[in-house]
């Protein structure tokens, strides 16, 4: 059963990891319904939100890959709407 989730991604300090984050998001473009990126240059933070609709297993795989990256924090809000 598919779930709708919002994945919040914060990249801290070093923007160079953004290319790897982008690759994970691109690899999962088929389940991303929308995304938004907001840079906070003065505080050296880069924030991305991605809305996905897919299985819990896929959500876990995406957030797991992102969460293992250095200087990347990931939080997910998952709905029970299918």
C-alpha cells in the first residue's frame, strides 16, 4: 500500500554533498510528486522538502540513503492516506 510522505532534508555546512542528494532524488523521481529547495546562504544551510507517494519500503530506502550522508539530516512525516 502506498503512503504519502513529506521528506525534509537539511544539508549543513558543506554544500558539496548536494550533488549526491540530488542523485538520490533523481533516482526516485517517479514517486516524487513535488519538491522545493530553499537555500539559507548566510547560515550555510540548504533545505529541501520532497513529497512522495510510494510504499513504506521505498520511503525507508530513500530516507536511509539520504540519512547516511555526512552533514545531511532527514526527517519524514508519513500519512496513513493511501
